[in-house]
C-alpha cells in the first residue's frame, strides 16, 4: 500500500509541474480585487451579502483558477493529442504499472473536484439539501465538461469520459460533505437558540 501512495504522490508532483507559486499568489490577489473588495463594498451598502458567502466566493474563484492552471494553462497548446476517449477506464490497484497509474489518476480526479462541490454547496446554503446536492453535481459535470472540451479544442489534453465521471463523483462527494457539515451546524444553532 505504501508503494501505491508513492505512485499517487509522484502523479501529484507530475501534475503540478509547470505551476509556480507566483501564479497562485496572483490568483489570490486578483480574487481579492475582483471578489473581496467589490463584495465588501456591496455588503456594506446592501447587506444581502454575508461574510461567509463572500469568502466562499473568493475561495471558489481561486480554486477554479488553480484548476484551470492544472488542467489547461500549464500545458502547451497542441502538446497533447486531442482525442475523444469514450470508454471508462478507472484502472486497477493490483494491476501492472499502467493499470495502477490509471487508478491513481482516477482517484486524483475525484479528489480534485471535492472542493468544487463543497464550495458550491456552501455558497448555495439557503436551499434544501437534496436540491443543492443535485445542483452541485450538475455544476461539477458542466465545469468538468467545459474543461474536457477546452482540452480537446486546444490540444492540451484529451476529452475523456472517465474524467467526467470521476470529476462528477468528486463534486457529488464534496456536496455531501458540505451538506452534512451544514446540517450539523444548523442543528447546533437551533439547539443553542432553544436553550436561550
């Protein structure tokens, strides 16, 4: 099992190659200029925007920027053979190197989209849990579909159905985790209000 974690860690390093700390810092600065400052002004004027919503939108902006760096912008256009891969291939942990590598990619793709589902769900706190989970899953699919299409058109990757399924799963898991946390927090708030 330790060997498998080494494989996953190696793939993480491989996927982050070509991304620089200065690019991440720039995302945080641009996010502050585009989301935090105007959002704070609107919050002071209007009052409809909450601090939680403002910071969630900020982190969602930064997260989406990092995702685009990883999946599109760090790669040279035309560097990958743009093809459409319609069969599902999640790999196999106990298979050979290629099967293990594919399994590791599948796991990473799931984990890559957990924050997306989580942040979207927290941003959409006011609606019901089931409806929000469905909406977060749909948005995860649309975001992943957009990334796959851009990769195909620019030659920065292939359009892979496996990526769509794993990314969708990650968004779904993130939405479930956020819903559970929000449910627990809501119950605690209600209990605290009853005690007062």
